[in-house]
C-alpha cells in the first residue's frame, strides 16, 4: 500500500522500537507533525529549544542503551541541534536526528530556512543522509538506526525535504541492511588476544583503564572477571564511571585531570596497562608524552582509528569489548599482586582524594555526598560541566552502569537539564538527579517548561557558587587570581522554578541539606533545590594543563606555577 | 618523523557527497592533498579514488583509518610500500612559432608524448607518465612559453598479482577477520 513519506517515517520509527521523540515543529516538518496523531504510540515531547531535543535524546540513549531520537525543522531548527549532535558524537552516543529540509525544488536556492545541514554536520555525525525520494526513506531510516547503534555508536542525521514527507511511495520495511563500506570488527584477532594475555599474565604492576566502551558493550561481568582473576586494579575514565562497581576492592577510581591521585600514580608506575573501551583523551592522560612511561599498553577498542591515535600501543585489539574479554579471560592465569597492592594501598593512604574539608559554610562536595546518602546511591546522576561535574564524579559513588551521565568529550554546559529529561523519560522508575552549575543551568533553563508540561519528575540540584566556577578556578590558580568575566549574577532560581510551575527550595545552611533532599525525593514530580554554596571552593586534585598525571595539585596553595596559554 | 609521499587508493560508493566527506576529513586532520583522482571501476556503483598525501607513516595511517570509517568507503589501502605503477596524464598548451615548432615536436617525440591539437601560434601536448616525467617535459617546454596546463594527478595500481581493493560480490568477511594493518604493524611477540 502506498503511504506518504511522513507515514513511512513514523512506521519505520515504530519498527525500530522508538517510543519517544524529542522535537520542535516548523514549516518543513509540518507534514510530519500532521501525521503524528495517526501514531499515538510515538510519544512526542515538545522541548523549548532544539539543543534540548538533541541532549534529551542523548541522555535517553545513555540511560537506556537504546537509540534516542530528536527532531527539528529546517534552517534554525536544524542548526540548533548542532551542539547536541557534536556532544553525542564525541561521547559515542547513539542518536538519530531528523531534520526537515526545504522542498526539493528549492534546495540550493538559499530558500527560506534553508541550510545545508548535512554539510554542517558532516564532521560531527557518524553518518548523515539527505533523502531525495520517499522510496528511499525506509531504507535510510533502517540504515541510520543500524549505523547509530552498532560498532562505535554515534549520531546519524536524516535530512528530509518537505515534499518528500508528502510524496507517496510503497512501504515495506527492509529486513536487513547491506552496507559494503560498514562492517564493524566485532571479534578480536586471536593472536593479538594471546599476546595480550601473555603480557597481562606476566605483569607485576598491571592496571586496567576502563572507559565508556565497557558500558556500551555491556561487558561488566567480563571486566570484573578479568580484574578479579588477574587481581588488577581498575581505574576508569570519567565516562567509564559505573562500568565497575566503585565499592569493589579493586576499584581505584577515576584517572585524569581531576582523578584520584593514587589512580594517576598507579598508572605512572604500571608496567602493563590494559586500556579497555577508552580513547586516551588529553583530559585523561595529562601530557601524553609522559603518560605511563613504564607501561606496555594493550588497547582494546571497537574503533580501529582510536588505536595508536594518541599513545603508542604495544598490543592493539580491535573488537567488541565483551567478545574480546570473553576470549581473553580464558587465557588469564589466576594470580595475585600482593606487593603491588601493598604499594597501591600506601599511595591511597598518602593521597586521600575524597575529603570534605571542615567548613562552617555549605560545601558543594557535601551537597553531592548527601544526595548519595539520601538516595543510597540508587539514582542516575546527570551533571553539568565544570566544578559541579567533577564533584559529582568524585563525591557520589557509582556502582551501577549508566548511573553517571555527563558530557565528557565536548564538555557542553547546558547538557544537564535536557539530558536529565531524556534519562527520566527513558527510565521513569529510576530516581534522576540533575546536578547543575548555576552557569550551565541558564544555558538550557527553558527546558523547565518541558518538565512542567510533561510532568517529568527530575530532581534538580543547582550547585550555585555565583561563578563560572571551573573557569574561575583556573583564573585563581593559573591566571594570578584575576577573575575576568566569571562572576555571575544569577536570577532567583526558586522564583524561576515556581514561575514555570515547579516546586522549589533554597538551601544556604548545611544543616538543611539532608532534609531538603529528602523533601525533593518525597515530592511527586519535579523539584528544584538551589544550593547556595561556598563561592570559591576548588576541585582537587587538579593536574595543571601541560603537566603530567603525577604532578597534580592536591591542596590549595596561594601562588602557583606560571601563567598558561 | 620522516615525512614521505603516500599513495592511498580507495574504493568508494558512487553516492553524492562522498568526495566532500573524504576531502573534509583530510582538512580536519590537517593534511594537504597533493592530488586526488577519481574514476569508475570495473564494478558499477563503485568509484576508485587515488589520493597522494605527504606525512609520516603514523599520521598517514591515522588518516587512512579515519577515512575507512566513512560509511561509503568500502576499502582504503596505502599502497606506497608496494611500489605501484603510478601514472599521470597532462595536457600542455605551448606557444609555438614557425621557428620553434619543429624543436618542440622533437622534444615531444623523445618523451613519447603526442601533439593533439595545433593552432597558428600554439601546440597542445598530451603526455602520460610518472610525475617526474611530466615535470621534466614541462621544464623543457617552459622556455617556449607555457600557456595552460591540465594535470590529472596520480593514479596507481600495485604491480603483480595483488589487488588490494578487490571485493568479491556477496562475500562476507569471515570472523575473526585478518588483522587490520594497524594490528599487523605492531612489534612481534614478547
Ligand atoms: C557551552 C560552553 N561554554 C563554555 C564552556 C567553558 N566552561 C567550562 S566549565 C565553565 C564554568 C561552568 O560554570 P557553572 O555552570 O556555574 O559550573 P561550576 O563550574 O561553577 O560548577 C565554563 C564557562 C563550556 N564548557 N561549555
Ligand atoms: Mg557555577
């Protein structure tokens, strides 16, 4: 039977198991919106800015492991998605972004609301496609979902001209895709795995660095088996947090710029590093030439282009983490590393990273810790970017995969609120806490209206330090304490929340923190707490830019190093 | 790091925007393309691209892997090590007067090039060969006055029986696959 492009798109999305679309209408997508009432099983959530739609789809994808879908009209709608698409791309999040385009006869004419969105998003998508005929649409949608969620996941954009939504075509949904140029390598090469096993079995000071790839591959049990069998400490990247229970004795926390000093120290002294599903980002490695100077490196990743990109690798293994670890674990000889752990424990004692200093005032770290206590760790934490993000990573303990959702690669302020919406919509039975900076929160604050309209029960904690805190911290430490344009005079967030129809509270005193969090949890529906915290609290440890991992600053010092570029 | 010229050959699907995707990747990864040549292959719907870039081995390999991630790129290999047969075609329009014409024709003959068009005051020369040959002919003819040049850029095929880009129709890659070049490159066993 013939159907319109709009109907074909909706039915294809349903075939892909899509339940929710985060979108915003406009002229080019009107024929699609007009078809939505025929498909009540597709829930549409109206955001207030398309960036919010993209982040919400991303947050949904990270929380559920399914592909998130966002939708925007042509021109400004499409360009508003760009930041969210780039964010999903850098953090390997499966998102399908659908944009309307001007009708085909107008393409290339600088028509009203025409932008070349496939051109614009070319370097920030895994793939994109301009659909010029409704006959192609079902296949393109099938391929988009396949590409977005297989291999190294990422965003795929489908650009659909208005007349293609209206054009009629036969609809049959293809059963499978055939893409001769896209065949992710799923199984590691046996001889490389054998070499990796040999190297790990022979290691005296081994360290595992686990990243988001472990979460994407759902290789939690396999990672745990490897660590336990060979008795190897597990350090994670920021986005790897949750892939290994932090309560586990072998867990050594996060590495990198704001990582635990003992984790960084372990890496510096390691003789063998198994880097699993991570990509040696510069925030994780410090000065890359001095990264893990003594270590031979086994790098396991599904993306061959990540191997050897930033650091030299001794044993490269391309494949899906779960598959690779299954084979690798069989060849691991159980052993212990008593001396190594002795040493590690000593470093752990010498460098207590998780410390909340004595203070009469309200400390941001304390707020995070209390959210952990009240939720008993059973929550999805969605963070902003900056100090709040690092405190959320350091002072909450994550034992479950996907329990920390944070913008890692792009570091996008404003991610927190819409991503929390996506996470809550995807996991309605979970408690979702949005940890926001007072700066970042104002970048997507309009999504409070989305929350109110859809009654999305996210709990919001604004870590209100009155500053673009992380930048202020850099100015303090590295730019002679010259606070140039980092002080914020925020609005009254409680009044703002109330104006949007949300319940809200302000907390200034640390003695009120726990009760406020409990109140937010008991409240049915969304709730916002504006925590007025110590304005000049810093994140420690911090590896200064241009320094190695073991040159981290652990305590506030008055005068520090030379100014940086 | 020693930088050398590398010849990358790619089999790509004949779809709109492919060239753009590849070119944009070179730019993003900070590579200058020395030349790029695209043409049909023996298989309909597939084109072959020959790209010459300069860089050290590790950087070129990184770019090759990034290009391989472009969905429409079916296969891409660096054939520099295979010492391929490399050719380029050039068309040169040379100023020619009654007194210089025969001298030009002599030079063209020595290079086994052809005169393909003649006008009152110029000759058009067609030459094929490796870049050095084209360059030296150009050098010799420069004295007469070059009006216009069109060069195709390098195309290349490895010598002998190997055909690194051959994809057999309907054949699925076996799992586990053969090691990727990046894996094969790594040092031998411990
Ligand atoms: C969109 C965007 N613009 C600028 C930055 C640079 N930046 C990184 S952290 C930061 C400060 C964030 O301030 P706030 O949201 O209040 O969080 P805090 O660090 O105070 O917790 C800034 C401006 C960024 N990461 N993202
Ligand atoms: Mg702030």
